[in-house]
C-alpha cells in the first residue's frame, strides 16, 4: 500500500511540472510571455504567432501549447509557420479544427517537426495550403 501511495505521489508530481502556454493569432502579441490565454497586464498574455510560441524560453517536454481560435498565417511566404523542436510537446487547439487553422504557403510545410523532437502531438488543428512535411 505504501508503494502504491508513493507511486501516486510521484506521478502527480510529474504532471504538476507541465506548463500550459498560449497563442492567440487574433489578439496575442509576440512581446507577451505566453503564460495566459488573454492579456492580463505588462507582458502577461498570449503570443501572437506560432513560431514565437514555439520559441518560448522554458518550453519543455510534457507542456501544452494551446492555440486559441484563429488563422496562424504569419511568416515569410515561403516558410513554415512553426518549427517544433521540443520533444513531448503537445500543440492543441482550445476549440477544435473548425476554428483553428495553420495556413502555410503552397509547397511548404505548415508545421515542421525537427527530426530530434520525438513524441510531439498536434491535435485539433486544420493545416491549410501546405502540410506537416514528409517524414514528420
């Protein structure tokens, strides 16, 4: 019984270490820290672009990057909208694929996943005018 209790405490501790981060294509700002789904004050609020959200210092395995509804379509016309470099990162929509879009340029990736980033989850997003890339 003591072992089971210890195991439960350890597992609970690990899940508590995960952080939720936020991006909002319509109302975010890349100067904000990404720690809140809405602007709070100072620099506390969601990132605007997918790449800025994926570049958050402190982003780690087990974290979830929540994308609020909108069209994540920033970046050069010939580049992907975001490159995931963190293994075990979850990139999820808050409201589903019907309202959360990552729009790439024709012939480029919407979202790239670095070959060293394993266990990445993309969930509830619609990828448009591009793709996730071969082998990713």
